[in-house]
C-alpha cells in the first residue's frame, strides 16, 4: 500500500470493541453531563422563575433615573408683605454614582476634571458619595448655583462626564442681606441624621431643609413638593429618551412674619448704636447684644435683633468654607463671638435691676410690702453679718416703692429680699414662684429654636446642681440669705433671656396677662397674576393668660416705671423724658463673669439692660434692649431702646443727659 | 488475536469501498445532524435578537456567513478519515503551536490580550479556537499510539507533556478561559483512553493543589501568577456583592439580566439589560445571559436541550467508535463541548468563574462557530466509520 508508511503501527490498529472499562467511563461522562444540565436548569429556574420579579425590578432600577424637579421654596414676608427671603434660579450639578466610570482610575480622572471645572475638591465629592453609602441611585449634589460658563463647559463636554447631571434648582436670596438673620435661619442640605428621622415624612436623601430659625420651624410649609421626571439611560448614563414628566413641582407657600422690616432695621441699627455708645463711654468690651420689640397685646414679635450677625446668603449656592466656619465650627464661632447665636432667646443673662419689678410684685402679692411704706435707701445694707452695697453711695433717705423703682434703689430691694428669706418654711419660695409665673426661667414657647429656659435659682436647683451631703433632707440649709437678697435685685445666679424680659414687661404693660410670643403670622399663597394672595393658615396666637397679679400692685409698678423715665431722679429720664410719646421703663446693670478671649480668668463685666413700653396709657410696643458688657443700663441700652421707639412712633427726641443704673 | 486481525482487514476493506461511495453518507447520525441544524438555526435567531440594538447593528449576516463556512468545513471533515489526523498529528501539533507563537509575536491586541491574527478583508482569526479540536486530535493520537502502555505512568505524562505547551501558549496570551477548555479536553482524553484511576486521582489532586496555589497560597505570600483582575474574576462569583461597581459588576448585571428574563423573557425591545448595554459583552461571553433575558426560561431551555441532545449523541458515538483513537477523540470532543456549555452558561448565572469562553453556536465569532462545526464534523466522520453492525 502506497500509504502504508503513514499508517500507525499495527498494534493500535486492532479492531476495537467497546471494552467494559470504556463503557463505564462513558457512562460516568454521561452521568456528569446529566448532572451538569440538571444544575443549569435548577439555577435557571431559581433565577428566572423563583426570583424573577426581584431581578426585573433591579433591571428597571438600572435604567430608570428619577430626576428631581426642585420646587421653589416659599417666600418669607414681613407683616406688611415686604419680601425678606425669596428665590433665584440656579443650576445644580449632581453625580449619579451608578453612572460613573466602572474603574477607579477612570472615575478619579473624571472627578478630577470636575474639580477643575467646579472647584469642589474631589475629597468632598467622595465624602458625599460615601455619605449616601450603598445606594448608587441617589444623586449626590456637588454644587448649586454654577457659573454660566461652567454650565456651558459641562454641557459641551457632556460625553467626558458620564454620571454628571445638570438640573435646574433654586437658591435662597435675601433682599435685605443680613436683616433678621437669626430669625430667618438658613437652608442647607439635609444631614444623614435628619434624613433618618424625616425619611417617613417625605424628605429625600439630598433634599434641602431649613437649618435654623423660621426656615427650620416652618420647613414643612415652605418646602413645597418636588416634582419628578423619569429618564431612561444606558449603561454609560447617556439618556435614551426624553425625560418623562411624572409630577409637576408644587412650590412652597409663603410665610408671613410678624416682624416689621422698618422696625427690625431700626432695632439692628440701634443695637450697633448702643454698642458704639458703650464703647465710647469706656465699656470697651461691649461686643454684642440683643433687642426685642413685642406687641404687648398679642405677643407678636415686631423686631428681634441679635449682634453680631451674619449673611444667610453665604449658605446659598457656591459656599465658601471660610465664611461658613463661624456658623458651623465651635472654635471659629468663638473667635467671631457666635454670629449664628440668637441672643434674644438662646442666651441667659443676669437681669440686674430690670428684675426689680418682679420682686416688687411678688412682695406685694405675698403681703410682704406696702408700696407706700417708707424703706430706707442707704449706701449699704447689712444683714447676717454681710454688707451689701447700693449702686450709689450718695443717698440716705426713706423711699416708697415708686421712688425706689424710679431711682433703682438697691437697699430697698435688699430689704425685700431679706423679707422673702425669713419667711417660714411652709410659705415655700414665693419670689421664685412668681418669677416663673411671669415667664422667667421658663421657655416662652416662641416658634423659634433653640431656646434656653434661663434660670431662676432656688434651693432645689442648688441642691441638684451642687449636691453634697447637707442637701439630702436639709434642702433649705444650702440656701444662704445672700442668695435671696441678691436675687431681689436680679443678681447672683439668675439668668433670663431678653425675650423673657420683654414678655414680662408686656405683662406689666397689658395689665397682667402673659402673652405667647411668636414670629409667624400666617401661611399664604403668594399672589400670582390674576390671583390675589390667599391666607391658607393663620397661626392664631395663644390668647394671653392672666397671671393673677392684683391690678393695684401692677398700677404701683407701672407708676414706678413711669417715674423712672420721667421723674428728675429717674434712671432713664435723661433718655426718655423729652420723648413726645410717654414711655415707661427700667434700666438694669447686671454684673456677670465674662470669659474674654485673651484673659486667663473670667472678668466681672456689667451687662447693660433697658426694658420698657409705650405709650404709657395704652401700650402698643414693649422694647427690651441688652448690650453685652455695655456698662450701666442708662448709658448703652436705654439710648438704643429709644432708637426703636423713635422708628416705631416716627418721633425723635434729644437725649439730655446720661443717667445711671 | 489472529481472528481479530482478519476482522480488522475486512473492516478496512469495507471502509475503503465506502469512502468512495454515497453509501457513507447514509451512515450519518441523522439525530445529531438534526440537533446541529436546529442549534445553528436557533443560535442565529437568538444572536439576531441579542445584537439587534447594538451600535454596529445585528450580527446575523456575519454569523450566517460564518455558519455557512462552518458547514463547508463540516462537510469536508466528513470525508476525512480520522486516521489521517492521527498520521499527521506531528505536523498538526507543530503547526498549531507555531501559529500560537505567531499570535504572541504579532497578533492583534483586544481587551488586553493577544488572541487574534488579522486577515485581509477585516476578518480576524483566533488560532486557539481551532486549536481546541486539533489539540484533541493530537493528544488522542499520542495516547492511542501507546494504548498498550496506558497503565504505565509514563504514557499519561507524555500526553500531558504534549498538552502543556499549547495550554501555556494560550494561558500567556492571556486567555484563561480557553486554557481551561484545553485542560478539560486533556483530562477527558486521558480519562477515555483508559489511564488508571490511581493516576487520574494523582493528577486531579495535583490540579486542585495547583489551583489553590495559584489562587490562594501564592497570592497570600505575595507572588501573583495571575494578574489581580484575573484572580478577581475567577473568584468573584463566590461573593458577587463585594465590589458592585468593579470586578463583579459584569456578574451582577449578568445575573440581573438572567433573572429579569423570567419565564417567558422580556423580548428584544424589553430586554433593557442587553439593549442599553448594561450587560457587557452580551454578543460574546455573556450571550447566554442576554438570551435568557430576551427569551426567558422557555427560550433557554430549548437551547440547553439541544446541547444535551448533541452531548448525548456524541457519547453514543464514543461508545460505537471503530477504534480507541476514534473513541478518545470523540470523548474529548464531547467533554470539551459539555465543558464549554457549562462554564459559559454557569458563569452568567454566578455559579462558575467568569472566563472568556464562547457559547457554542450562539456567541458572535467566526473562529468559534467554525471550530464547533469542525468538531461535530469529526464526530460524524467517526460515526460514519463505526463498526460493521449498524447501530
């Protein structure tokens, strides 16, 4: 055979029969094949039939992007409809983690490019993404309020930025700049903790939310309802269809406040004026304060100023960490003297002599004082081997209540304090009780937060705070006579907020009724073309509650306050005596240990107070002014308060002399 | 022995007369022919749906052209006596290894690996695909030539020695999937040729130990035989959620696609995983998942049953082969086919490592289709030349 040399050697070319060995092995392979197909079918059944719905939902999540259409946030108006906060359109750039490049180097390259365009550090973007954790379908907002040329660049280079999405959004705008900043608050992205709490109330993981002031308090009215649109995208995040509108956004409702822009501005100017006056007078540490103006008839807040302050607009759009630091970071806040703090409600100060009407009213109610009795007003007052000084040593005469209030005689009130101290145990602690009834040391319930309660010290509080063995069972032992005597003139550990004091003076002004202070008047639908504004919900103020003070006692105190501003020896007659509208009010100079930057130990500085109301016959406004470290009340706080009255009554008057305490 | 030798001559005589005639064609396995026809037709229909929305359009025309070329190769293979491969095994072996070296030297790079040789007219050619069948033909020859010494440990070692060269050449391309297919074919060939169980056991132990060494022990001690991404792909299926946007992205998308298909499938338009390209490589490596998404459990079942039919007929052919060489070749081809079907479909469902193995007769790719036709052609050629009695 020609081909024989190619043939294999004969030994393997024997006829082949299916040997039992091969049969077994073929059978094994056949068995293996059946097992393999069984596994494949089982797995296929498990995936497609048993959990098909789950994977179908997953596949749909893959391709459907629900875009948020931001609802315009409601405007905030003053009582006359003047716009305090509204919106401007802005563009939002966001990242969809699911559509970013799938490899880390490519992702980093893209984020770096985005950093160059927007200026937002890559680290911040990554941190944001990490914050939203496992959910790749929640977009991460990189920035709101892009520059026009940034928008153009991103639009043009869309292909280089998979997973980057531009969307229309709204930015808060503040026509009056920093006016009423602490009352208004600001808007920021919801924090993960807030989101966890509010998730069930319709908040999304990247929503904006009011972070302070009325923006936070009335967020549910202001925020509106975001709309949504659905977009089908391919695996590179490229849109494959036009966005399909699912729901139109419903803009938020407008919020009308009780504030008056004119009066608010006057109050803020007055505050700065008061601080300057104090500094000019030698109280060089004067650096902050607050002025509150209330309507004593219903508790509506007409003005609420706090200094130092800030521009809420720094939270809108391209934020600057350096500008935000004083509001978000404790150290920076301390350096700038806490501009975000609403001193009207969130800081307690010793009230000093402005507290004397409390002592007077409580003493009369408890029958410890006849207002027409004469009590000696002397340079010092000695009780229990302790000497208490009057603010002026140049006096030595007997006084009735009116004169004592007018001249702010300390020894008169020391005596009242002593009378409270010597009360038998079964009478309890009526001075503190009355102070609390007047709303001091209690939260006012104003629709702003956070609010501090302040402090009216009593033995139970001392016991709780300082504890110690004598406390258990012998509560009253740790309450020394000096505490009652100091409290009577608003010194010692007593702390009140300017708003609490304003509320108390409103009670004096309106004849004994404690009002509920509030800043929101109503929620309304803003007027659009063809439709007038419509009130949706009015926040009916709690009707003023009667405290139970005798009318005669009140009249005595009212007269005392009138004397204080009009009698020749009144502590603020020099400020208010010549004012065409009759004003009644009380100065206060409260000593407080203040920690000053650069000083190792706290310094004893005088807090300057003035609280009062007008017109005397039918009061329509209460003003309470406080200048931190401002010295005597008549020097800084009283002139500042006058500025507010001037704006309110559209009247001016020269300040004749500076009185004291 | 003598009688058998006479028989052998008689058989050879019969064979020689049949080769010239049409009579040989009558001995075709018509069930296998039907299964092949149905699989090819079904595969073309499936791939048309899978690639319909790709940017480059449907691959149906290309694929049909390849199938036609495959049919031609199949027909030619029918008329080549398997003994010819056995006789020419050395040139085949050297030629295949040479072409693989050529690929490494000057092949075109795609997806980071050198597997293809560019041909004029925009075609590419993947030698390692064709090599699968040639590999079985050569190694089977090496073993069958030493059938008497099969109990000797040297025989399987020699076969393994022959086998390791192409396996390594494919591995360094790098193409781990194809290297695994070669290894599976080598194992099958050793198994069918009758290597002793004890030897097989030792080899299996070495294979398992080697895998552990490469995937676990060496990386743990700082030596990486595989590139980290390769290791991640191989082991990723055991923990698919570990890196949803990285190594296991493909796997998650693939499982999602399969699951979303449900009982009846989402249809071509509704199959968003495929259409919007969430499922990567859906025309090639992940064609199974894409088919599962578009045609559902029913659609995939048809394909799997057709595969099962092919494997069953292939095993019947092993049992009826006229000599040891043919049996070993048929066994190798049958097992290799089974292995490819399993690894490809199982990987898309998350129960096997992810490797770049095409799904027979479905995945887009000329080399793969033509090779599968060649494999079945060789099977048919063996069947046609089976023993005298008709089965």
